[in-house]
C-alpha cells in the first residue's frame, strides 16, 4: 500500500513539474538558466559597487549596464530576451518564487564552497 501511495505521489510531482515547464514560453529563459543569470548579475553588481564605483567620476548606471551586459554575454543571451523573461516571471509569481528560491539556493551553495575552501587553507 505504501509503495502504491509513494508511486502516485512521485507521478503527481513529475506531472506537475512537466506542466510548469510547459507553461513557460519558448522565447523565455527557463528557470535554471534564469536563476544562474540572476545570481551572476547580483555578483557583478556587488563587484561594481565594491571595486569599480570607488572612482567617483564614473557613472553608476553605465557601470551597472556594462557589468550586466557582460553577464548576459557570458550566458549567451541579450538584454531583450532577459528583459522579456524577467517580465514574464514577475507576472507569474509562483514561477518567479521558484526562480528566486533557486537563485538563493545557488548563492548559499556557492558561499559554502568558498568558505569550505578557505577553511582548508588555514589548517
């Protein structure tokens, strides 16, 4: 009986996952790549704020745009596709929550990897 309930549960989860993926239009960046892009944008913005913008003569908007452009190029996409995708996700809160949660999880894992590597250097 437990095996049958477990099987039904797994099938329902897989079915719901496939439905979620189908609801994302073809011309919109999928959830995992979007989470990767958002994480890289956050890191790039932090880098720009911490290092590049120390020079007060620079225009912060142009610096941020330049850094975001580099991230989008790294992910083989452009500003128009990213903007359309971001707009799609913000208009679909349940999917946007998945993207944001995935981005957060990636950042936590990345931080843990960095800290674990740092600890090993101080032993």
